[in-house]
C-alpha cells in the first residue's frame, strides 16, 4: 500500500520531469534579448519565440538578417552564459515594420 506523499516532495519531481526549468531558461533569452545584443540591434531585430533548441528572431529587413547571421556564433556564446539550451537562432524577415518598444524614445 502506498502512503500519501507530501506536496513539497512531489512538485519538484514533476517540474523536473516536465523540464520547466529548461523552458524558463530558454524563454529568459527572449526577455533579455536587448541586453544580449544591445539597443541598436534590438531596434531592428526582436526575439519572438523559442522551442526546445531554437530561438526565433524577427528582423526588419534582409540586410539585418545577413548581419545577424554573421554575428550568430557571438550571440549564441552570450546565450549560453544564461544556461539556456538554445543551440540555434533562426532569423526571419518580418512582414510588418518593427514597432518601437514601450518607453523607447524616437531618434
């Protein structure tokens, strides 16, 4: 017969099985994108999504897509410092203009 387990023993095991920590670390990259690449790049490229190993970044034109592709390994090194499991970055050209982030001043 099994006895009831305490919730404080069950929750950490369930979270580990669901890999919640890894998913949070991956999404942390989206949240810290501007800190990783700087404000100039962030004005032209926005991290929009992640999956288990990929970061998806929308860029406002092909020139920035090419430039960021060249910088990919440098950006991935910074991402690894966040203990993220992201192994690749996919740069996609946005169909709509990049919007200014809330609170950002016009140049």
